[in-house]
C-alpha cells in the first residue's frame, strides 16, 4: 500500500511537488463531479472543465520542461 501512495508523490525516488499538487487538484475535481452528480451542489460545467483544463495544462508544462533537461 505504501508503494501505491508513494507513486502519487515521488518520481525516481525523489519527492516531486507538482505530483503532489496535481494529485490534490484531481481529488478536488473528483469531489466536485460527485457533488454535481448527486445534486448536492450546483456547480457549472464550465468550472469543472476549467479545473480539468488547468490540471492538463500543468501536467503538459511540467512534462515539457522535464524533457528539455
């Protein structure tokens, strides 16, 4: 179980802050989608798509910068 959780925050046995924040934001998106589907909170589709786009952009920028090293 420890290795599974470690995979969300580490790369090559080094802590990677972007992985931590991407995991946090993905969890927030999942919670947002669940709240939307359960009609507990009225959240716009634009908000959910914006959060997903932000995460996708962040992952793309981070991986692009890693490729230049």
